[in-house]
C-alpha cells in the first residue's frame, strides 16, 4: 500500500484533568471561542465545551494539538459537528 492509499490517521485525543483545576487536552484542532466561563474547542472527536469559572488558557499549540488550561472546571460536554446531509433530494430519495 503506497502512502497515497493509506487512510488518514488523526491525532490522538486525550483529556487529563487534575483536581478539577488543571486540564490538558491533546488532539485539539482549534479554539473556536473562549471567555472566563466557557472554552469551545474543536477536537479530533468533535466539539468540546469546557465550562467553569476563572478559566484561563495557559498554552495552546496548533501544530502539536496540545492545550493546557486552568480554573475551576465544572463541565466537559461533547457535541458532534454537523455534517452536510445531502440536502433536499437526498432526503427525498432515501
């Protein structure tokens, strides 16, 4: 199998939380928004919303996909990214 035929392998996605105050995330593609109560991350496994208080991003490397944040972490919620379902005609001919 040549390099062109191999399936693309994404970065590993891991979460390591320490005492609900420090969170290390790998497999981060982008940070889509943040404030001191919510951080929205685009990861290899979907959109991840980190909720809490006094949240602060200490380090983010888009090249390695690593992010480190601290603050009072109250929630971690994944949501799937919406995919195009093909439009009207694909629904009509299912």
